[in-house]
C-alpha cells in the first residue's frame, strides 16, 4: 500500500500562506523601521529597540519569501 502525499490544492494553500506571511512580515518590519513608534507599546520609549524589532521582522519576511520562491519553483527547469 502506497502513501499519498498532500493534494495539489493543499500544496497551493501552503504556498499561499507562506507568501502571505512573508509579505506581511516585510510590510510590518519596514513600517517599524520607518515609524518606530509602531512598536512603542512593547519597548515604551526605546527607539533603538523598536528599530531592531522592525529590522528583524523585515529580515524574517525576506527569508520567508526566499523559502517560498524555492518551494514554488522546486522541480521546474528554472535555475
């Protein structure tokens, strides 16, 4: 008896979730870098830490999109 993998619809849903979270993290991170007061409820008045959090979220979003690209084009002829 052979095991079946996830259906094409499930694979597309996972890819969509990965893309959505990557873009969301990028926008929130970029907004946190430009407007550090966005994260002031976490770090009160520490602008540096607000910018560090924004930059970290931006990098998480970028790496998430890179992973999504690798998953989306896996198995194709693109190099």
